[in-house]
C-alpha cells in the first residue's frame, strides 16, 4: 500500500497507476534498480574502477543513497530556453550558488548544470555534492533559430572542476544528429578514460515526427529507439522524456520496427510505455531517468509525483527534474523534490 500522501497527490489517477499489475513486459526479464546495482550490473562491463567509483559517488549520495535510485537536479536552462525565460519568474537562480544550494538542501544525488554554473562555484561545492557538467547545448539567440547541439567546453575542463560525470544531448532524427553522434561518442569515450560517468539527454527532434496534428516526439517506439542508440555509444544513464503516446514509426512510415512492439511489448498504459523505454536501455542494465518537464503551475506537484510513480513501477532508475522546482520559491522547490524522493523510498510502491 502506497503512502497515503502519494495517493492523495495522484487523486483520481491513484488506482490506475498504483494498482496496475499486468504489464506487457514481465519484470523478471529486466535488470531492476537496487542497492547492489553496480556489483550486479556493471562488474562484467568495460567500465574502469574509476568510472565505477564515480557511479558510486552518484548513487551513494543524498537522500536516496545506496537504494539504486537517483534524483538529479538539472539546471541547463538559460541557454536554449534563455536566462530570462528560465529565471525571470525566480531571479535568485541567476546566481549559480542558489542552484547548488537547492540541490544540497533537497538531498539530491547530484546537480547537473553548465560549465559556467558549476565552474564558478566548484571550489566551494564540488566536494559536497556530485557535479554533472552538461557539455553541449542548443541556443536560440541565432536568427533564424537552428536545432543543433554545440559543445560549449571540454571534457577535461569538467574533470578539472571535480565533476563525477558529464551529460550531453543528441537530437536523434535531426539533420545534425550524426555530427552530434560523433562528437558525443568521442566525448563519452574520453570521459570514461578520465574516470567520469556519462549521461545522455536522449531526445528526438524532427518536424517530420509531427503527423496529422499528432506529435510523436515522445512516442514510446521512437524514444525507445533513441534510448537504444544512446546505450550503444555507452551512456551510463539515459535521460528521456516520459512517453505520451505510441506508434511514431507507424505514423511517419520511416525506419523499421515490428508489429510485435505494439501487440506484445506495449499497451496504452503509461507504465507499459515507459517500460518499453527501459527495455531499450539493455533491459534496464543502463538506468533510465525520466525528465520532469516544464512547469505548469498548480498541477506541478501532482504531475511530478505521477511521473516518479510511472518511472519506478516501470523499472526506471529515477527522475531528473529542474523547472518544476526552481521556478518557485526555494522552500517549495525543496518540498517538491522531497515528494519525488518519497516515491522511491516508499516500499509500498513496487515494480509492476
């Protein structure tokens, strides 16, 4: 039985999400998160002792320490979304120190942000909370806007500031995706050489993924394949948006898939759609963390908790939520992150 506060926040979705018990993919086929995650999953891999040490720093820090789950606080906004669009609602976060303070006060496993944010505070905080440096970004100051990711610094600089890992985005499906693939696969290789872990923001981006007024950028089948490409370049954790529909391949009529994806491996239940994402992360060997999405105001707390429940019950590793937390007073942001972690520490919320 889930915590009553979680059920209350879920409202009329509580039974639908908490009692679901007939997933299309059985949990026995997955490598699920747990306290022994590193020993059970990574001991046979090519990851070095240094990389495993960085993973342990991440998974051994904060309120979720040594559970196998993680809650990362990401603030890479200010670049693509612009600083004004991101922080005008709460100007204290123009100051990088407040970003890190929020992550520490909430008990997050790590803080993920830009070279500038983490670099300017690294001597004060790199030993107090694991740093994840986001190494590439899109930017919308160029006119006309483009949809590309550009390296903003070097992997060595992230290592020098004491980061335990790097994060990067690839826009799978975009015209520039193969350039990004080459850049980021090389960056991940070097990060592993230096002993850092790697997290891939594994997003789809192509106007052709919108068909007849339906947006398939977050379809389970397309995001699942994006995940599979991400683990192929040896991302240690995949960050992905929660799936909102399915049938992207069927709508776009490009690429290849199997009808079994839709008849045997998925249903329309959100836990099944997310589990297909987990399946594509080498059956859960590589952890899936779902993003919290944009802030919508009053519904943010309930939306965040629902996302955490779906991710956990699907077999995911955790959440990476930023805007919903920092676009409100700090005490409310801390409370929201705490509610998310309540889901992962709640033994009554089990894997479906």
